[in-house]
């Protein structure tokens, strides 16, 4: 959390992005997000916060989801839960940019297919803006790639989150949609996806329950930078991987 707060102003100053979207579902030591953390990330420079399968972990966060339109949860995670999975914001440079937050249906509980929900949400959002960013929070790489292919030419970017492990498959598809299977993790990389290795190994070796504990070593900030034209077509996508505290 601290690494993200420190990095956001520096990344904004260096790259001058029109919009910054942060997946914040694990801000509270891998267990959801608190209202204070959401506010801190927005103050530090995030324009929109997205979520995932841990978004509803903390009931105190429900009010934030209901009251702040910049804080999203996956649109297809539930049909009755608090909050929204979409927002259109006035970005820098005079552009309006839409953000859609979805969750995968492979190995994760989702109320609806991300494909069907995406079709409906994208069609509606394109009436307001052609610049659309999709955060697909999913376990299966195949599902993320398939969704990107399905939406190619209709959205600016389909960006994968959830696995905590960055992938090296960033590309701009034929229709002009930027894609990456997983952006990675802002957190401790001397770990097992952010968790101390000892309890994880104990669980694998013995099959007995173990309590996960956040790791602390090799904290890194991982992100992607997407460049796009006003018509919504992406022209480039590049990975960002920085040690916490680096200039």
C-alpha cells in the first residue's frame, strides 16, 4: 500500500497519463480494501479503483462502493451487491474515459459470464466514449485472451489482474485493443504471490491448514502504460516494473 502511494505521484510526473486506474482489491494486506486505503490511493493520484474476488471481504468498504463512483467492483460478480462495475470519468487532456471492471468465471465464482456482461456494458459505454479500459480479474489466461479477442476493436485496452505474476505478452491486437494477461503485483516479490513462503510450503507439504502472512522483501511497483488515439484505438502498451522507492 505504501509503495503504491509513494509511486503514484512519481509515475504521474514522469509519464503524464490522462488517467490512472489502480486495482486495489488486495490493499489491506491481501484481504480487500478499507475506506481509508481507497481514499489514500485516490489522493495519491489514482482516478479509478477497480476490484476483484476480495472486494466484498470487508463490510465497512460497502459504503465506499455505494457512495464513490470512482471505486468499482466487478460488474458480473453479483447482481445485488453494493456499488457499480463501470464509470466514465473526465480525464486530463479533455478526454472522457470509461472503465469496466469484470471478473473471470473459470476457477472463480461469478454471477454472470464476463463475455455477455462485457457486450452489454461496452455497447452502452461507447455511446459516451470510444476510450474504454477493461480490467478482467481472472485466474485463467485463456479466458483473458479470449475476452480480449472478443472485444478487439471495441475497447482501448483489456488488462488482466488477479494472479500477482506479471506476464510478458503485452501487445496491441489487430483491431487496436491493447492487451496483457496480467499486470502483476505492487507488493513484496520475495514471497509466494505476496505471502511469506513458510506457511505456504507447510500447507503444500503437510496438507494442514496454515495462516497466510504478508511478506516484506523486494517490494516492487508493477503497472502498464497504454497509449491510445482519441478514437479509442491503442497504439502501444509497455510494462512498468520498479523497485519501491526508486526514482
